C-alpha cells in the first residue's frame, strides 16, 4: 500500500510554533515516526508540505497514480479551502483528515476552527492526539478500515 502524507501551511514551523498547542516535535520528527510505523506495517509513504494552496492541490493531482490513500493535515485550509476539498474529492482515494490539536475544544475560543470544509470528502477524521493522529490514521488505512 502507498500512502501520501500531506501537510498544509505553517506546519513546517512545528517545534517552534505555539508549542503549548502543537507540541514540541518538528515536522521532520513526525515524518520520522510515520516512516518507522509505516515500515512495521509494510506501507510505503511519501511526504509533502507546502504553505501554498495550489501547490497542495498540484501535489495531490501529481501523486494520484501512485497513492492508494492519503493522510492530510490541511492546517488552516481545513476551515475554508473549497479548492482543496474539491481536489480530495477529485482524486477519489481513501483520505483521512488529521489534526494535532482538538478543533472542537479550540472552537470555544476560535469559532472558525469548529468548521471543516474537508471532512465530508474524507473517509475519516482524527484530531487532538498530536503525532498519534497521524499514526492512528496510518494504522486505519493499513488495516483497511480507513
Ligand atoms: C491544525 C489545526 C488548524 O486549525 C490550524 O490552522 C493548523 C493546525 C492542527 O493540526 O491542529 O495549522 O490543523
């Protein structure tokens, strides 16, 4: 199985970005943990991060011949990118939306975080578990329950 792991804007700053919300792991740390778990599960993984909506969309289009499934943290695009939503629907792969933080809890302070325009084109959504959001998504996809 081939899984494409996609991260959206500002996630390149993980480790230094609001560590009280997002933790202290860098994106490289997270990718390393995903790679290790993928190896145990016999899954091939490729990674992509961009701060640009169009680059994320292009990457999804480009990878569609290779990928069997997608794990995506759309970051702030979660809340308003219909173009990213359409790209996920267009490539029609099992896709799990993940978030490090718990958007439901954060919506009390930032109401916009309570809205995801991505969820209903995804096969699942996992949030609030830090790096385990990604690892649980990988396990679900590998187990055929994604
Ligand atoms: C995030 C949550 C989003 O609201 C935020 O814009 C992010 C990260 C998360 O992983 O918790 O950049 O997707």
